[in-house]
């Protein structure tokens, strides 16, 4: 079984090509600039009016440079591409973006062309082939962050509404994967599935993929009660585990996660008293707890900003599935795919 996995983050895209006939530690791996950064740079370097086509992808840096470009030039976008800025297309139009049907793309062939996509599969295959790695695979796994969208409901509230629905009972992190199809309100996840509908494609939210991958670490497999914290460039998600199942989560903006606040929210997550309202009112995304785990053995850390935990008093273990701290997302995708396909 060969599995190509791509964890698309804000700063990097982390790629692992797994072959079940080989030790996972020997899997080819790449850590490259994120598609959001790459495409934002292309827009920033462009001159004149832009026509942007393609799929919904991660916004971040792209939103900033599109707003800057609009000061002096027209920006035309297809509907799916425009949802990269925000799912509310009326808001996108209010910025000055002109939204046009994808069927009319040929009318704008004289404009500078930009294509949005979270995964450049041709580029990844070419990179592997340059090192004589046959890029053929049986399964494709992709992780992206997707808050979901419902008109009239805030992104943070909607995200935790759906997390509560999913986590109605304790569940393994691999159960947060979507195999070939996903609810329509996950616009970014569905963009990936549309792009690769001719492959056996699995998509996970990037936070849950990293949490899933952290449980593949050899030391973590020996633990009963622990908390995984994925501390990313933009967001931090903590998940409380009991017997291999997630029983509670909270999510916040990493820039707000001081050592004192980590101490507060982690202990409340462990004792089951954390509330959605207190995290949300602190400008975080929210929280949900099914039950307390009480005293726990360790915080299992992952993500590029994980070093903030060095300033806390917790017992911290840095997860390194496949022997690599950068591969928690890809490892989680592999675990999810193998749980479904053997």
C-alpha cells in the first residue's frame, strides 16, 4: 500500500510518501513553503489586473495581498476561488472583487492569470521523480483547516457546533477523517475532494490530523490519559485523551496562548470544567468536554510553536511519529487511511 500525504499549513506544507513495504522512518519526506505563501507571493509580484480561477484554498496571506492589489487594479475571481477570501461572497464583493462565472474564463485571457489550489500534485510528483521515487500511489491523504460555513453563524461558533456533533461520544482521532465525501458546509475540504475525485482521497481537518499523528509516537502509545496540543502558527488545539479516545477539546489563537493561559485552560480541560463560552469570550474558537480525565501523564506537543510549553510546569513530550516532529499531520492521515483500508 502506497500513500501520499500532504498536510497543508499556514507556513509550510509537510509531505510524506509512505510505502507499507518499508519502515515508515524511511519514507521520503518534504517540508516546503505552504501554497498560501507561494500564491500570495505570486499575487504580490503581479502587475495589472488579475483573473483568479481555481478552487477554494487557505486564505491567510492571500487575503492581505488581494486587498493590496485592489488599491490600484481590478481583481476578478471565480466563485470557488473567491471563497478563499471568505465564504460570504457579499463580503468579498464589498472589497471590490468582481466575481465572474468560471464558464466565462476565456473572456479574461488577456489578464494576468492566477490559479488557486491547496495541493499542486504535479509539482510533488515531479519532486519525487527527481530522486527516482516512483510517484504512483494507492491512496491520497490531505489535511487542511476548515471552519465550515453557515450563513448567519460565526466561523468560531459553527466550528464548535460541528465538533460537538462529531464528538457526541468519545472517539479516536482517525474518526475525524472524510473518505471521498464530506458535508457541503466544509467548503475547503470539498474543494480538495473535487480536485482529486479520480483518486482514493481522504481529507482531514489539519488540527485533528496532527492530533491523530501524535498518537502514533512510540511513547504516546504507552500512555492512558494525556493531552495532545498542536500549537500551530495560527491556532492551537488541545485534545484530552482517555484510553485512546478524545473526550474533550479546546481551540484558541496561538498568539494569545501565554504560559499562564495554557495552564488555566489545560487544567480545566483535564478536570472537565472548561466551557465553550469562556474560551470564546477570550477570543478563542471554543471548547467541548464530554468528561474529565483527571490527573494526566503528559502533554504531548506538536506544531511549530510548541516551544511555548517549555515555560509551563507540565510534563511535556514532543511527538515524533516516523522519527520526525514535522510529520504529525502526514502520520495522522496515514493512520486514518490504514484504519479504513487495512
